């Protein structure tokens, strides 16, 4: 057991996982369910890591787990009570997708949890089902991938049908399978080196000295991909402001924006400040970056991040971008709300909380925001539209629709800033996890024609 202050008949970390899963299943936002289940628990760091591994993995693999569980139930179609169902999911995840938890421990801890939460009869069922899965793993069958590719991929990799269908149409079977598998791998962080305080070579040397495995950015050399888990050298690097945690694909929008020292820049959806601070750093702290966000709390996070990084040219503004009165900016950055399907590996709940109707709603918001952003660009200035999704309706189609009604804007190809392997024929930057091993992303550079 991971509880170390008193003896219990169940594991407190697994109990917190169960609490999170039940709240999420009942409609609670996942991040809120996590906070609620872990508050006042006083978990040790090792307990917190174990909790996050189990709860994120179980949520991600929910469909696969349900598919396997049904082969060992007397009535596969029967609807199980929330707690019992999620105890089985949690137990099966430990059996099928972890390599450091002995099978006997996974079974016994699941039985203990069921006994305490659901009673002895349900605990007996958990014991029988999990032991049967160990004795007879061959009972689990999947659809034929040639005859029913959507069902096969959805069940095996644990995704909703609508996303699998989209990917098959867009990428084909082989690349879809690579994409789905990639999102199921444990996510790793990337450090963006802060030029104001250090250099990539210095950070790289420090990590080598501390035996931290990493690889250099594929397209942006100041980004270092951490190959181990967690946040290595957190105090020395993150808390000191020498690095900022940000995926390399996220930084591409700022590189494409190409802010120069002395520029007047606005980030219309700025908090918590990843792109905003990166723009200011690329400007060498010379010029002005206006950071707009609707909520004070999120802007306060941005200000804290900027102070830690030593950035001094950011002017935070609490406002809705539609109410913002500025104009004549050299550079305008718009990163609107999107489905986030480019980051599905880092957000366990995303695959179960985003649906097809969300895409249509988001597209209407995105085209409206892009139109508003265009009014802030001075003649000859630059507007960059970026997302962290791989859905075409939120990317290419938004930009093309915008250009039909804004003849004073034109595409400037990203080929000046990035190699051809991530630049489309229309000049847009596109990254895909199954090709680039980065988060999926999109960005387009638009220039307002000089009058």
C-alpha cells in the first residue's frame, strides 16, 4: 500500500483515482475532478506520480478497457454501477498497461477497494473477473481491421468513432494507426531555453552533467525535448527562469510571427503566456507586447511567468478581444479556442469530451476572431493564426474562408522560416505527431497589403 501514516484496508492512491473516475463519469470536468480528489491528501511525490499515471491512463484507455472487461462478465451487456465499473477499469489498466505493478498486487488492491466501496459480493466479482482475464487472455477478440477498421481502431486504441473516421479519411489507415498509438504513449515535456538568461548549450551541458536524457529541437534549436518523465532540474531551470515548459510545435507560431526588437506586438489570447513571453524574448526585451485575456487570474499567471523569465516589455490588458480598442500593430498573434486534437496525448479526457458538433461551433468562433484580429494589423503588418489541432475545418478552411472576404490580406509562405517537410503547398505550417513526433499544430502567416 502507498499510504504510510496509518494502516488501511484499501490503497488511498487508488481510492483517489476511483473518486476522480467516478466524478468524471458523472459529468465533472476532468481537471476539476482531479483537484477535488487530491486536495488535502498530502500525497508524497511518488504517490502523486502513481496517481497521475493510473488516472490518466485509465481515462485514455476507457474504451479498450470496457471492450476487454465485457469478455469476462456473465452478462456482457449489463450496465455496471459507476464505482464497480471504474474499479474494474482501474484494475484492468494495471494488468494490461503497466509493467511495474505485479498482477497479484493489481488484483488484491482492486478487490480491497471494491470490498470497502461496494461490499463483499461486488469484491468477489472483481476478483473473479480479473483472475479470469489472467487465466484466459485469449478470450478477448477485436474486429477485423480490414472489414471494420473504425471499430477495430476505436476498440484497440481507445478512441471515439468520429475521430477515427476523420483520421482514416484524412491520413489513411497506416498513419491513423501511428497517430492513435502515439497519443497513447506517456507524454514528455519540452523545455524552451530563455535567451535572456542562458543559452541552449549551457542548459544542455547541465542536463548532461545530471544524466538527463534529452534531444534537441527538430526545427527550433532553443527547444530541448526531455526523454525522461517528470520535470528534471525543476529548481535549477524552471524556477530560475532559465527555461519554460512549452512544446516545440507551440513555439512555431512565434517563429512564424517573427517579431523584431522594437516591434509593437499584440497577443489576443495571451494567458498563461507561453507564446507571449517567447515573442518578448525573441524581441530581446525591446519594443512592446500587449497581452490580452478576459480573466484576471490567467493574466496574473502570465505576469508571474514573465517576471520569472526576466521579461519586462509585456503590457497585460484584461479585456475581451472584441472590446479592445488598439490598432496599428506590427505583429498580431491569434491562437483561438480549438478542439485541441493536436495535443490529445497530453489531455487524457479530450477524446471523450470533444465531439463533431464542437468542431462546427469552434469554426464559427475562429473565423469571427480572425476577422476581428485583422482590424488590428497595420498596413504591411503581419497576422499569424495558429491552433493546436489537426482538424482541417479549424485550420486551412478558416484561413481560406477569411481570405475570400479580406482581399487586403495575402498568405506569406512559411518556407522562409521552416523546411518544406512541414510547410504545405499553400504555405501553412502543419505538424503531425506520427511524422514529426511533436504535438499536432497549424499556423499561417498573413500579411496586410501596404496601402
